């Protein structure tokens, strides 16, 4: 399994109706966060310890809540706030 990210519970619920430029910023930053996590732990299934806490990530036009789960090798966009 390789690292990736997704909307939780789904894209329409989390970011549906947001402006395309804002969606692009959220997705760019989520990609960046997952690449950084993969660089630190290539095999997340072997991760030991507690999962990192969710973080509030600021992007142009708003912010989003991102949760990284190393054992799943996944990042989850949980909530967005478009200003």
C-alpha cells in the first residue's frame, strides 16, 4: 500500500460547493503533507506510537482540518472552512 489522502466521509460532504481555486489549494496542501509523511515513514504499517493529532492547515481562501494516520498510510481531510 502506498501513502495517499482522501476526504472523510466523502468529497461532496467535506468540500462540495467550494470554489475550484480553494479546492485546488486544499488538495495541493494535502498532497504535500502526505509526501512529507511518506518521507519520514515509508512503511507506515510498522509505525510505533500514537498517531499525530489532527492539524488545522491554512491555505489561500480558508483552512482545513487534516488527520494523518501512519498505520493506514493515509491522510484524511475532515473539514474545510472557505472564507
